[in-house]
């Protein structure tokens, strides 16, 4: 091997060692050089040299001496929170949530409910890019300090290649590359449910559990899966299409084109359809006051009505919960998880949804299995997606997934 080739490999290895150190700080917090040496299996002198380089690069800092039972007190090192930033973008059916996080993935700026219509058109893609660009232009920091943008989209996403097969697949080029060319910052795509799940796994209600299911309950429904502490993707990255399990003997056509999917009876789309049908049959609701047309009522309106004690909204959310619970019972029988987390827009209705789901789980799943499973509501709520997007960007830049 040539001298230059050897130098190149050593340089690459040093870069990977730096990433390993940054990964450790990101996942475990502050640490001493002896701790880092032990965890990375790299000599103390080498770790010391790399730590000094990272300090020079303003990525980590010396937090001073730590308490010691005897001998020389070691120094504690950790990430510099404002040395880099990430942007997370949660693309919903009718709005966008977008946030900026620091290197510790703490959200420092969040803009929610930006009006937006998700359609598989170039106009919708251009609108998404404009929203991201406006957000970046409104930040009081250098664009170069933004290390990456994570964008969450519903449907089939191949995060490895950056392709979306449900939206904006107009060209052979990866969608991530197309958006990156418009906004000028590296872009990483992810399925929205998986990103929300990752946010909840890392920063939400998940503590020591290693086998967790996260249900994203919105217009559509999907599941993010953590097995043995690792996010599960499946062969092509499409695992988690929970809403398209054939659960019902009906003639309702799902958005996937098939009949009887769980989404036809247990989703935000189903809730909206059922609500409009009930109004058409003569049921009353606060949403029909002021002569409002039923065709103008969306899932978000029904959720808000339920929070304001609208009887029809509460009854139909309970019915959707019962239907969802049947599907979740199947997942519990299949995965035997420690924890099931309910997230997404429908989960913001709290016990109106959770209690009928729990009842259905008790009814349809094996008692011996469901006794091992706890059911919780997301603690991150509407910020689960942008939190997960930022965490995933950091993870991929440092290769810790």
C-alpha cells in the first residue's frame, strides 16, 4: 500500500473515531477520557488527542473536574450544544410543523400548524420547499451551522436512498436530493411514523423498555417498531404499514386501493367519514352551528369538538378506538411488547381514545400476553415528529443507528 493510501485510511479511521466519540456523548452524555477509552477500546493517549481536536473544532468542551474517591480527578467532557443545529420538518395532510434543535437535540425554535396542503403535485413540493426556506431565513444563526434537515413524509420512504414512493416521485433522482438542491442544506427523508417513534423512544415516555410499539394515529395509521432497543425497518424500509392490515369485511376502498383495511374503520379518515354520515342522518353537533356544511368538517375539527365535550365527536372517537384496539391486540399477540405508545393527532383526545382501545385490547388479545404490555399516551405530542427528525439526522451524520 502506498504511503498516501495509508495516510488516507488513517485519516478516514480518525474521522470514524471522532464520530464514535460524538455518538457516545450524544447517547450517554458527558464522560471522562478513561470512560471514552474503555467504551471505544481506543488508547487513552489517542482518545486524548481526538478530544483535543474536537475541542479545537468547537464540538465538545471541558466541563471541569469530577468528584473522585482518590487520586487525580479526571476532567469531564461533553458536547457544545450550540456548535451545530438540525431542522426537523413534519409534513401533515393540512399543515406543517417545523423546528430547530441544537446539537443535543433540544428544540430551540418551533413553528407549528403552518398552513399546507399535501398533494402529489409539483406545486405542493414547491410549497414545502418555500416553507422550509422561509424558516431558515428567519433564523438568527449562520446557515452553515445547520448540519442537516430531516423531513417526515407519510407513506413508503426508502431512507437509505432518499426516495419517496408515495409523494413527489416525479423524477428518478432521490427526493432528498431534489429538496436539498432547493434549500441548500443536506436533506434526510424518513417515514413520519418511524420518525415520531424514534423521537418518543429517545426523548419521550420510553425509559428502559427495549421492545416498544409506537402508533401514529392521524388521518392514516402506522406503527413504529423498536425491537431489542433498535428501530426496525424491514428489508426495504417499509415495515409498519399497520393501517393496511385487512381487518374488516366491508366494501370501503382504502387509500391503498384495497378493501377492508384497518384504516377504513379505525383512522382519522374513517372518523371524518363517519361524522359526516351521522350529520347527514340528522345527528347534531356544535360543528354544525352557524350553518356550517358537513363537507367542510375535517378530523382536526372533530378532535377539537371532542375536547369541548361534543357528544357525537366523543361517541365516534370511542368507536374508532374500539376498531383500533382490535388491530393493536393483534400486534400485542404478535410482538409481545413491553410498551405501546399512542401518538399522533387522534391521541391528543386522551382517554376518549385510550380507554376504548384498552377495552378492545383486553377483549381481543391473549390475557397472558397483554398483561406484560403497558399502554401510554405520547409525552411529546405534536412535537414527536420534529424531535425524531432532528434525532435521526444527528444519528445518520454520526452513524449511530
